[in-house]
């Protein structure tokens, strides 16, 4: 799982983890830093996001927050949209958003960390892309992404995988003339050349460069119609066309 992210929020000697697909790196980090695990947040049921939960909870008796409408191993606190997850040990209070599409019951978390808005988006919104639609419909996925795109522009997006460069290659095929996209591609490539993460990214940059948040933009809509070879009915049709185009890209 070389491109999976497991996010940690640490405050002093306490930490929580998000989507621990693997326990080993988390346990090693906790031991190395002398930090105590206080909770686990899960966005969806896929193995590369929950695979480490059992081994972590075997050693640390901590609450496991996860989507109510999915089967999550070890989950103690089922969450749905509107719930608030309070994690005082690390100074976090997160609200839950239902973001189905990649999976049927996926959730995202949104809150402020030291005053900075952050969101954990799992495999719904990726930096410069989005997850595949495995269990939901294009209309659901589009609505979920629109919900995330409506978060404040300075929100930092923490997603589940390092897919940015591949996503940007597709984004440039859709919108070769978007100057914000060209600038971002150069910047993110420079980070990867130094083996630095491209995640997190700001939401306003996602809105300016991520084709899956831009299906209603005339240039993106037109590119989708040209790819489909037919007139598109609406924004959801354009979004669905983009998602299928990316699947075969
Ligand atoms: Zn997934």
C-alpha cells in the first residue's frame, strides 16, 4: 500500500488516526514518539482504510468512529451526517458529512485544527480527482463532491491516497488550457520529484483545477460532450462521462 495515507492528529502526548489501513506503521510511530492513541476515525469500509483497526484496538482500547451505514470492524461509534465527533484529547471537534458514491455509506469529517479548516475525505474527493463509483450512482457522487466543494476555500483536503500526479494528467486532458491547472501540475511534480507529499491541498485550488468539481464549467462540460460524442443532458451526465473517461484513461 505504497500510496495510502494514514493521517495522524497529535496534541502533545495524545493522537488519533484516520483510516489506518495498516497497524504496523501506526504502532511503530506511537512507540517512537511516546504517544498514546486516543481514537480512530474511519471514512469507509475498504480494507486499505480499516485493515489495521483490529490490531490497533487489540493494544489500545479506544473509540472507533465510522459510518453507520457500513460494516466497519471494531466500530464503537456509528456516525451519520450532522453528528459531532468530539476528540478533546487532541483538541478536535469534527462534524460528519455523508458522502456516498465510492461506497454506499461513506462519510467525511470536517473541523478546525489550530483554527485551520480541515477535512478528511477518504476516497470520495482526491486531490485533483475523485474515487471510483463502486457502490453508488453518479448523481450521488456528484452531490457528495458538491457538498465537499462548498466547504470554505481555505479548507485543507486530506484524502486517502497519493494520486495527484495521475489525476492531474487526466485533468489536463480535459482542460489543457486551464492556467491554474498547468501551474499546479508543475508545482506538484516538483514535490513528487523530491518525494514530498502533494496532500493536503486547499479546497479553492481543488475547485479551480479538479475536473470532477468542474463538470458545470463550460470548458469541462464541452470536453465531456466531445468525449461522449453526444449532447449531454445535464451536469450529472457530464460528471458521469468524466468519471467513465477517467476509468479508461
Ligand atoms: Zn476505497
